[in-house]
């Protein structure tokens, strides 16, 4: 009598074993899961986010409006004496002032991403990284940098369409201001930044300097800087030689101290009083909320504010 043939069940058993093995852990040489987002930030640091961050802390009030615009949320934020906080973030826990971050409070929030300002928060980056916190440093002084920051926030929060819509709106508002400007008119300006200890002139890398550039104004200090920096020590001799049509002043510090600094450096100086802008009363102090901290989504307002001063007849 011929013996039964058992080869088929054996093959089925082997196939089942292979299938079960295939549902287990991947082989050692299987490709790793792709990162959610890889960013080279403003400090030229490569930051890899393995998953979409859920607990984000912002260390600058300048980013809050942009975060709100893309539909983002926050686990914490820095506080500031300048600027306003969107109502949606009013009750978000604070982690100290912009220039004096409370690291203990920040770490306690267990963030999976911190949005920091380049130069402002460089000293805190190693401390955050030592606590396993991812950090992206941002630089949003110029209008182009604001647009880039909005786009990046859209990628971080997975809200690219909202970010693109916000940037389109910003462009439209800037274009509307520029459309009102007189044609073929070149106003020569200088932007001076005063603190209690020093006075500098600003180039196109500052907020006021960028606004002036968007308006097509001729910033005599920007020409001297060549776009390499946002501020440089001023020279009264150069200022007299350039004799701008209009002077803007930005300031940081206590008003009484700033006024005293200006009085010592400018108002009692015969060279200063010889300037056409001074004699014509065309010296203007720019508001802190639009020109000291980055205005973020209020950039069009900053540009319009400056435009109204230079060309009041157009508005």
C-alpha cells in the first residue's frame, strides 16, 4: 500500500511561519522611518523633528501673531513689556521675560520644541539641548524673514495652506501702501537708534531700515554699511556731509534717559542744528511696538506708518 503524501501541509506550515515572521520586527537593514521635518535654522543649525511637535514654547512675542495666523497652539511663552499678546495666548504659561528666560519654568513645561530668537537666546540653547529639548532659532527682522518664518511655522504645525494665505495677504497689504507713493521721488533719510549709553545708525537689516527700503527711500547709512549689519556707530561729520531730508529715531530704554542722551549728543550740537531735516522739523521718533521689536504680521502697518510721515500728501 502506497504511503500518504504529507508535502503540501509541510509547505503550508512553512509559508505560515514566514508570514508570521514578516509581521514582526523589521530586519536590521530596513530603512528607518522618515523624519517629520528637517530644518536648517537661522543660526545654521540642522534640527530634525522626528514627529510633529505638540508642546511648543515661543521665547519671543514677535512670533505669537504668526503662530496664531497659521492656527498653531502653545504650551508656553515668554512675556514682554513691549508689544501685545493675542487673546488666544493670554492664559498660556509664561517662562520669564524675553531677555531673562526662566529655565526651570521652561523645562517644567516639558516642551518638544522651543522657538528661540537668534542672538537673543543663543546662551540658552545649550541648556535646552542638555535637557533633551529641540530648539529652532529664528531671525525675523526683515520683511522677507517674516515671510520665511510664517512659511516655516506652517510646516512645523502642518498648516502650510494657512501660512501661504497669510503671506499672500501680507504681500497684498504692502503692495497697497506702495501703490500710493509718488513716482520718481527719492527721499534721503537716516535712521538713528538711541539708547541711554550710545547712538548708532541703522542699515537695511533693522526693521526701520527694511521698511525704508520697501518704500524706496534712500537710507544713507545703509549705503555705508553695505547691507552687512543692522547698526553701526554714527559719525556726526558724515551725517552733516550727507545732510538727509528726514531723520527717524528709534529708541530703547527709559524715556528720560533717552531724552538726556539725545540732548547731549544732538540738540545742543551746532552741527546737528545745521542739518536741513532738523531745521525743517523733520525728525521723527518711531513707535517701539512697530520698530523696536519685530512687528511680525504688523509689518504692513510699520511700512504705512513710515510712508505717512514721509509722504503725508499721499495718504
